[in-house]
């Protein structure tokens, strides 16, 4: 599809200051395998991809496809002018622009051997080979490393699957599409994750390179925060202001939009089911749903810490059975007036004086620490 580049750039620049900014407890780059519990680049990419796919699946199936069928609310290229939904690829692109600028070099993007937008075609023989590989074998990720301006990068390409009928039909019907026989479940291209590993000269040949858990958790959170920001601002807030559709708790029965918190929780459920042992939770000191209260002392102290100082996550490690996990709590910020009004007016809300950009709770990211004893 022909993406609205200027519009997407405007999204990123206009809201980057309001996106939930990431702060790491260590440097922006990874380093040698010097600490127990460090994570391999391949596993880090798997975590990042799992969140991207979960968010995109929720948006494609619960928003675009469901509302297209129930109330004829379409997703179109000119979504601002048409007062419609963003196409799933536009949603991912807008979120990726925000995440890339808040995650210190990590990026995720869509590419294809059959791009509607020529900017999404493979720019190097290696990327073309990667796309051909995942098209031929969607069960295997294609990975490699490159050095760019002295920085070593890890790259992973995953198959981009048509997760809904609307994905396939959009490409098949588009006048600029070079391929028109896609079906639901087909590989339409690839999602490329790129992670900076550090200055290439700092690594020895054949050295095992790893990434600290704090940085990986930050990458995961950057995707969650960016997707939620785009959804809250450019779906919920925009369409409610124009009286086109609203968000509600009973979104399924009422054929409405998911609340931003429900969007995140639905994605979190898919992430939990991805067999990666990665977990994401939304918690608060003032929960509307009591199930989202702090579950333990760490979560209580973490919520208090990020409410007081949202500039950095609250972290620790925990042992559950024979496994150790790294946990980080990030501030959950009110990014739109819709977030504020929903909490302030809800009859079960214990707090009714939230303002835009206030910390309303926390996002907990939990991931296993490889190699931990």
C-alpha cells in the first residue's frame, strides 16, 4: 500500500515528546557475556517480535476486521482525510517510528518481495535472501550481523503472515500491488528486527555476544508503549472526537473500540501464549479492575517509585521454582484526554483527578534470565 509518509512523520514528530520515554539501567549497547543472566540477541529479537505480532494481531482482528464487518468502519490509506482506521501496516509503521526514537537504535519494520510501497522492498542482497528464506520456510527465522559506521548490529527477519482476511484482500485489490492472490495465512513479506550490539571493535572474534536483561525489557516496553500511543491517539481519541465511534468496556457486545488498557491486555494475553515465557501486566495503585492491583511487595514499591519518578523503571530479579526472572515496572502514562476522562468518570475508579500525562499505573515486563543459576 502507498503509505502516507508525511502523515506518519507528523505522527512521530508530534507525539514523540508525549510517548512514554524509555530509560535504561545500563548502557544503550549490549556487551560481552560477562554477567550471568544476559540474553542472546536472537532471543531478544524473539521477544520484540512477539510483542509486535501480538499488537498487530489484536489491531487487525479485533479492530479492523471486526468493525469492518459489524459497522462497516473501514481501514484506508488516507485515514485522516477519510475519518477511517489506519491500515495494519500503517499502524505498525507509525508505532515503529516512535519506538525507534525511544529505544536507542533498535528498530522493527515491514519488508516484502512484493511491496506496494517501493520503500519496503529489500535494499540489499542479504535482506532479499532473508525474505526469500522466510517465504520458503515460514517456521524458521533468518538472522545475520552487519557493521554500520563501526556499530555491530544483529538482524532477524520473521515471516509477515496475513493474519486476517482484510490483510490479504487489501493487497489483492490494491492497484499498485505486484501480487494479487494472497490468502489468509500466506507469507506476505517479512518483519525485520535490528538490534545494536555495540562498537564492533570492542568484540573479539567468535565472542559470544549478549544483551543485558534491562535493555531487552526496555525494548519490549518501547514496542508496547509506541503501539498503545498510536492506538490511543490515532484510533480512540481521534474517532471519538469526530463522533464516529467510541471505546467502551463492553466493546465486543457494543461493537465499539477496545479501551487502550484492554488493547494492551489483549496483546499481553497473546504474548503470554507465545511459548517464550515472556509476561506483560498492567497494574495500578488506583485500579478500576481490582485484578490489576499490585500482586506483591515488589509491584507495590515499583508503582510508588514510578509514580514519584517516571524517568526510570523499577527493577529486580526473582526466582520462581528453578528459574530466575528479570522484572521491570515502567510508568503507564495518560497519553490522551480519553484516558483521563475514562478513569475520572468511571464509577469504580478510586481516583478522579487524573490529568493528561499523569502516571496512572505501571506496565510490568517479566522475562526469564538465560544462564542464571
